[in-house]
């Protein structure tokens, strides 16, 4: 039986970063991933994930975001590859709506550079947008998007360079904590460690039964649509967006990778799924729910659909994260419930989890992410 200081279960968004930060601290650490790294069966695939400082969800996220940006730029410099593209970001809503008001509050609370633009100003400056006259956008120049598959692979490779051991295509079957040690049994071997971190995404409920009451897994779909003019959807002319429309809350990206305008609707059709049996077949309804926003607010991109892909959100009831020690255990830790807005934080989440494993505490304020709030 191999012995480690720590085992990280799930080497995706949060796990790859946690593995890196533990290896950086010269911990003997093992990462176990049931699929390949990267893969398209979880939550982080799809070529791009938004990062934004103007955070409508809660101003308390902003200090973590600032640290996340620092760590992403550090990783980018380490691997000498583009992981982050800055385009600016727009938070779009009616002026009294929760998205606009929340983003403005975060900017004012933390003295973040921003501009308030009306619909006409947005369309003039960024011609891919065509919004109703009663909509406003909060523009923040530091927003942009990350390349998630590249980020996960970069953290994994850096962790291995620093001595981490990584097992792929190996599934955890069971685990137990006894006499101050954790024993993990997979479909291939048995491992022992002082501590364990679960960053297992949609499969967390299967590994930690107590989380089944506080987490649910939801099917999500994003689509790429053909613009009539690619130029107005290039990164230099099209900021990423987070928008609350009549049809729901949508998010989108300029053209990168797959040649089209990418758009998604938060909580797409509200379908709760089992991650082992997630139905990834795309339906006409999937396309229509996305096209309804494209045709109304981005008509220059309302051409043929190029691609549609499904992934999964793992949600908490309040849509805030869980970053904590698992109740009842002194050596078991959990990062979960990222509710469709977590990837941008994965750089700093890894640092936080490594802090908890190493010191039992972190300098970051994570009070709002305690599991006992449920």
C-alpha cells in the first residue's frame, strides 16, 4: 500500500489546482481521476469559461477573484502559453435588475474600474450586441475568458513536474478514515494518506453520501452559432457577457476555437441528472432555448448552429460554493457545489484547499462557503 501526505480525488477544475498547490508545498500527493485529463464528461470542457471582476453574485467574491487573476497570470507565465484572454465584460440587465445592481455594488464596494453604458452606447461600441432601449450594461475592462482544458492540463503537468503522482482512468470505489489515516480503494489499487480532498464535481454525492441533500447535478448545454460577419464577434470587439433577459439569464463569448458565437443559458432546462447516466444527446429544444436569445439580442449571429455540447452544473441551494472540512472528520476536505460559476476561481480554490490541508486554515475569507450553513 502506497503512503501519501494527501490524496486528491477528481483532477478537473479544482482538483488539478489543488494538486499543484500541494505539490508546490513539497507534499507527497496523489491525484486520482476516473477519466482522462482533460476530458469531456464533467463540467469544465467547451473551450472557454468566463472570468469577471464585476461580480453580481456577491461582493464577497471579489477578493478571491483578484487572487484568482494573480494565480492565472502566474500559471500562464510558468507554462509559456495563453490561458487567459482579456476582452472586457458586460453585465446586462434593466437598471433595477439584480444582475446590474449586484455588479455595480461589487464595483463600488471594491473600487473596481467600470463604466455604465446604455443600450445605444453598447451597440455603437460593440456592434454584435442589439439590446432593447431599457437595458443597460456594466462594462468592466478586466473581464475575459479562460481556456479550461488548457488550464487543467497546465496545472496537472506542473504538479507532476513538482513530484505529484497522478492516476488516470482509475475510479475510487470506496474510502474510509481510521486511526488518523485515510484508506482509498480504487478499481485498480489501494492507497493510504494522512488527508484527502474531494474535488470530484458531479460525482461528489456518490463518494460523500451526506452531500446528497445539499448538492444536485444539472444538465447544461452551450451552443456555437454562425455569424453573418465574424469580425463583430472577435475578442477585440465583443466582450464576454452575463445577461438577464426576459428569456432567462444567458452568458456568451466571442469567437475562439470552434468558429462561432458561443452562448449558454444558466440552468438551461432545469434537468437534474445522474452523472453516470447523463443524457448528452442534443435535442431541438436545446437549440431553441439558446436561439431565442441569439435571435433577439445578437441577430448578427443568428445563423446555422455549428455545434451544441452538454456538460454538468453541480449546484447548492444558494448557488455559493462549499470549501470546508467534511463534518465529523479531521482529515477529510471538500470543494464542491460550484453552481455554474466556479471555474474562474479554480486557481485560488486550489490554494485554499492546500492551505486547509497544510495548516487547517487559510488567510482567505471563506466563511460564506462553510458546509454548516445548510
